[in-house]
């Protein structure tokens, strides 16, 4: 009797849906650098950075302050931030800064409570220099005063699972299709990208250019395509 490819590979004990989940490109092994930004509620910033080409992974958390073991209910003097792992050969820190400065829902020109301030936490002296330069350039270009704080990155407390890929997690269909278990919420490449696409960011053209690399099935891709179209130009509010 002829066996299917699936059976041949896995002795018939692995179902097709398991195969699909296994093929999903959660992990990318590409050299990366980190960038950390606070720009209001971190749910939206997670989406914004997740779809920037060259961004490999994102996670949200609390940083910038001194309170030990911060969490959502005890954030202390920390700020909600997005930590971005990016491939510096595919996207420059300068481009990430541009994304940061043009995507504030609030807080760019007016001080907010510390939880939501505009904040750049730099990881090296080069990032510090670029951040300061770009802040000044944006102020000049837009004739506004920007209140973004630029400080060295320190300890980062990852936020609760519920906050990671928040917009993506609203779609149980996708959570199941991706096999998005707890350990993947902060590390999955595909989850970071889809978290942006589901709110209409990135656009269809960009999605088509990389969907094959995600390892998702046709139904899952169609589900995301529909959301990209429906949510195009929608507001990024949390
Ligand atoms: N407007 C949201 C903010 C959540 S956020 C992660 C809420 O009130 O739940 O700070």
C-alpha cells in the first residue's frame, strides 16, 4: 500500500495538522540587535514594530525604572516598552527610530504618566547618538517640541502572557493554527509579524512577499489577508 508523505516521514503517528504546526517558522536564526521603545500602551507598539521588514521578534514588558520585579499591577516607575530583535542587515536602527517617531498615538509632545511616556532605551553609544540626532531632526522638521526621554537600557521585565501579541491573541483561530503556546509568545517570528498584519499594518503586498516563508497553510493565510484588507488604515488605539 502506498503511504502518504506524512506517514513515510513520521510513521503515520503524526497528523497532518501537527505537521503544519511543525512547519511554522517560529524560529529564525539570524544575527540580531536589540532596540527598546516606549510609545504609550505597548499593545499597539508591538504591532507597529512586528511588521517592519527586518524585525525578527518582539516582546512587551516593563523597563526604564528601578522597581524590582515589576508587573502590570505593580509597574512602579517603569514604562510599558516594546523590545525588538532586528536584523541590522535588513533594517537600520535609524529606520526603527523613524517608525518610532511617526507612530505615537499620544505622548510624543506631552508628558504622560510614566507608564505611557515616550521613551527610547538605547543599547549602545551608537544608538544613543542616532536617537538624539533623530529627535532633534524631527523637532526641526515638524516644528514641535518632543518630550521623548533617551536613556540607557537596563533590566527588562517581560509582561504577562496576556499582553504579548495582544492583538493576535484576539484571534483564537490563529492562535490554534500557529500552535502559539506560552513559550512562543515572546519568541515566535511568525507571531510577531502576524500581530501587525491582523490590525491592518504592513499591507497586502508586503504580506504576499513573505507569506511563503511563514510556513502557514492556505486557510490561515486567507484569514490574515481578510484582516489586512478589513483593517487597512484603521486606528492603532489600544
Ligand atoms: N486601554 C487599555 C490599556 C492597556 S495597556 C496594556 C486598558 O485600559 O486596558 O496599558
